C-alpha cells in the first residue's frame, strides 16, 4: 500500500512542475475512520530526487486521528480533511490568506502553503463485492449519517503542495490529481481485494483443517470404542472354552481340577498366620476371579504367574509355612496352570468321540488360539464350525449369533476408519495445493490423520 502511494506522489511531482510536495492519508474503516499519514515526499530543486518520510510533526502521523477529532464542530477550527471525507469532494487552497479550512491560519494566524486535497473514492459495491455490509457509518456534528446516499466510500486523501499562486480551483492540475486519485483508488482496491482473498483462503484452509480435526477426533473416539468389540469377541471366546470344557468333563465324568486347586489354595491361605491381611485379601480375590476366567493357555499362564503366583511368592518368602506346605502350594499353582490346557488335553480328546476327528482338531485349534488382533477369516471359520450341531454346546447358537454380529460391527468400523482417513487425506492434500496453508503451517496445524 505504501509503495502504491509513493508511485502516485512520484507521478504527480514529476509531471506537475509547480508541485513540490505530496502526502497520502489513509482513511480507516467506519465508524472510527482514523485518518493517518501513510507517506510524504518532497522533490528537490532540480526535480530529480524525492525525499521520503514523515519528518513534519502532525496530528495525522501514526497512530492517526479519529473522525470525531477532525470533523466539523462548532467551537473548533474547520479542517480541509473533514471536508474531503464528509463531502467526498476536493479542497483547493488557492489563496492561503483567507483559507477558511486552514488550521494554522485559524489558530496561529500563519497561512499554509498553496495546496490541493483530493479524496480517493471507491464504489461500495466494488469494495464489498456487490454485498455491502451494514457498516456503522459515523455522524457529522448535525447528527446526519455520512455517505448514506452515496455510492462511494473515502479510503484515502491525496494532498499536493504547489508553488505560490500556481494552483486554482478547477485548474488542469486539480483535474490531473483527480484522475490520478482514481488510479490510486483502483490500486488500493486491488490491494484490499488481494488481502480479502488471502484472508478468505486462510479462513478456508483453517476451516478445512478444523473440519479434519473434528472428523479425526470423532473417528478416534469411535475407534477407541471399537476396542470394546475385540474385548467382547475375546469374552465370547472364553465362553466357548467354558462351554466346551464343561461338555468334555461331563461326558467323560472327570473332575474340575481348577476348582479343586483353588479350594485348596484358599484353605491354605486361611490357615496361614503372621502374614499381611491385605495381601491375603488380594490373593483370595484374584483366585476367585480366576474361577470365572477361561483364558487361552499362553495368556492364562501369564495371568496366573502375575496375579497369583507372584503374590504367593511374596507370602512364602516370610517363612510362614513349612517346606512341605510350600511344595504343596506350588503344586496347586501348577495345577491351575495345567487346567488351562484341559480342553485340549490329548488323553481326554482321544476318549471323546461325539464329534468327527477333523472337526475336533479344527475346533480345538480355533478356540485355544491366542489372538491379539481382529482376524475376520478366523471369525468366519469359527462361526462356520458353530453351525455344526454335533458340538452340542449349551449356548452354541447364541454364541454363533453374537460372533456374527460382532464381526459385522468390526467390519463396519474398519471400513469407517479407512474411508474417513481417505477423506481426511484428500481434504488436507487439497489444502496443501494452495498458498493459504503455508500461513497455517507455522505451528497451527496439528496432525489430523490417525
């Protein structure tokens, strides 16, 4: 913007031999409409070099002067700036001795230079792209709204100083300045629209990123909950192991070694003295919990080792039991571990002849597999076997339907994750093709892709 103002001043000073100084004031947005000097230039006597800056003290130097401080009001000097802004018309001081809008003449009795001031006008519909906002335009001292019936707004004022007695109202110089003010208006409009375009692109990119983040957060919440699906599948697998072992023991008239070992361990705990009651309570709770768990062998052994065996080691380290008792307790703990392999015990399986051998082998392989991730092929095989009536599990059909529903839900969640990530990548890649994303990338974009 400053460069555009300098180019206009240069053009005027080089083309008008009687002009020696030029200033451009920016008029801010309503309702404050702060008038602020943007730049000023003075051409040397040889009319070759222009010196730039704001060396002269002025109320219009940054931060500028608001409308209420320079508008026409009774009891204070009239200003040419107020005339240009309110009337949207030029002001020419062709006779500084009687310039009614010369502040210096009114206050100090000293006349100013011969000069011409021209407002830079822009059509409202051009500035606001045909949809003029309901801006709060200021009032003059009579309470009348500025520019209410005008098609234009004032965005700047050009002031050109002339050699004495060389400028007249309506002179060719004033007409040239008026035409050049339109050129400056076009340039500043282009600058304004460019700024609006950059801001719109920045806002669009930011909206895209925010949308991506909202989608990603929602997806993370859903995917987090989808972990529950896998937990439910593992619970159903435990139920199938429980049903299978129950049928196997019942058909073969075998005792439940798990219950026998747990009863013995709980009895040993009650008989121990001099041990922490807190450790005993925790151990009894974990042993009773194990009674309701039907874990796969590998994971089950780790669970027994961490939750039961290590607690017993802590108790037995205090020499609170005889060597014989310690050996007996460790034997029951081993029995708990061995109980995890009950449903796949070769001797028991050889004696159980209610189902075909090939079905038995595949069934055992599936329900005692240590799964640590969702495997849709595995679930398909399992639900297919559960259709076989020869298994004769107590809740066989209920388990099959539950696994079918959980598999369907898991597949939906899997597709949701893939599809949403694909959309997020496309949106973000689309943003990266524009320049506005660069404005946001400096620490403002957090990764949205999972």
